[in-house]
């Protein structure tokens, strides 16, 4: 018997990531030492008190059943965190919804909200789940170009009226992935006005809310007047507290939207393990100085990599936020050719920009998930690679 994937699944563009993984595996099998800057998985560890909370609550044998949803303590901890970090007031009962990581919510939201044939405005370049979730829901994607000359902000007034009339929601992310740009309050205010005028749900992905550098302000979309009326905001403990494997996150904002997503989730999962929820509560309500220390570490790593690339003749803009560097590649290469040859000849793995959308072509994404020493070594290898290929990036 032959089983075929659904037509919707066939539409997903997974080829580049699969090919990248194969290239890394082949290089390792050849004995090449790989400095992996491709995967955005934190290499730092949770705070000791978070681990202690997880261990201690794991000893309670009465907590091994289904939790079904977020416990009250978790929702209250999220509200506490948002008040302390972003000066946003949240009702923990109906303006907070727990998720199995923010990707869980992002992947299911379109199914809960979007009808087949309706449009979703998606950033290009953008995190792949944005487009994939819409495709799986049977919706249509309308890409919003994020261009360097526009500060990587979409031009909302350039979206055709005939598209807006069929648009159900729009996805934005600041700071984003792979583009590491920040948005200011005036842009968010423009988004609120735009959403009200066109009856569009705004979805803001705020996963890198605590990885903002150079004393730039942390601006939650929820802090903008009217944001709760038109939108929701995703966040998680993966990057902020180095708990990626715990798969725990949340979405906040518009109660009606959260209720719809919760209804879908009630058919899909039975909640997160209680000890993990309590570890998350501890992280969200304890000493925030660790977050400032983490920012300093990522800033240092960013500066080491950027400085090393500059010495190699590759002038790359400093990322204002996130754990990534978004870099324009040398002329004469496609993103994929550059990334794959870099693995084979330099032992440095990066992600080709076209993995994130059509307008990612001409760029690569590098993750700051190695020590400063490793990043300096990566820059030296790239310098040798560029010299060997007689290339100097613009």
C-alpha cells in the first residue's frame, strides 16, 4: 500500500533545512570539525533555582496526571512578568493562555482563526512556521516585504485593497527572526490603526523580548493603546530562560482570540507536566538580574563575531537584538551556494537566507549559540574561506 502526504503538506518548503542538515552530516562524516551557527537553540542553561524547582516538584508523585491547561500560578506569573518587564497589565484569567512553546500556538492559530481562501499577511523574510501554519489551514499567504532600506518594517499602505478585503490576520515580529530589526512605538501605533480600519487580527511574535542590545527599549505590542482590542502576543521561556526543551510558552492579549485558540487546544493536548509549569513560575517571578547578564553575554558574542568578520573584509551590521546575525553575502553566490560551500570548505554552518522567504535570498543567518572563542574561530575560518575564493563581501 502506498501512502501519500496531503496536498497541503506537500506545499510546505522544507527542502533547504533538510539539505542543510544533510550537508552538515556529510561534513562530519568526512572528519570536518563543524562550528554550528545554524540552529537557534540556546547553549546556555537555566538558572539553578529553576532547575531546583523542577526537581523538587518532580518528587511529588501526585502531580503526574494531566494538568489539562495552565495552572493559575502560571497565568499569574506571566501577568507578573509582563507588569515588571513591560509595564503591561494583564488579566491572568482571560488574557493569558499557556502553550507548549510559542511555536505550538503559532502553528495552530491559523487553523483556529483562518478559513480556507482567506489571507494572512506574513513577513518576508520571516520565521517559517508563519507561512506553514497558514498553508496547513488552507489559507492564502500575502508576503509583506521587509527591506533594509525601510528599516525592515512593512509598508502597510502598499498592500492592495482587494487583498485587505479578504485578510483575516497579519503576523509581525520585533525583534524578529531571521531579520533582527526592532520596531518603535509609532510603528506599533500604525499597526493598531491599520488593524482597526481593516478588521484584521494582529499577531505579534515576541520570542526575543529579553535579548535586546545596546540599551534599546523593550517594547511589547501589548503596551500600545488599543493593542489588546486588535491583537495578541506570543512569547515563551525558550530563549529568555534557556528552557527550550521544556516546551512551555504563552500567548497574551485579546480574550476572544485566546478563547478560540484554547478551544482548539482542548482537542489536541492535555496540558504541560506540573513540575515544568512550576519551574516556569519560578523563572518568571524570581531574580531578573540573570536576564541582564544574559544580554551582556550575547552582546559580547555578537561583537566578537562582527569584529572578526570585519577583519575578514566582511562588513556586517550589528544586530540590535536576538541571538542571530543577518548578513548580506558576497556577490556571485546564491545564499544556498554560499552556505553549503562554507560548510564544506570552512566547517562553519549557517542558514541560507532563502530558507526564510524569497526576499531572504542574498543573506545568511548566523546564530550566536557558541562561546566567544568559538565565534572568533568561526570568523577566522570565514576569513580563510573568503581569501581562498578571492571574495570580499560588499
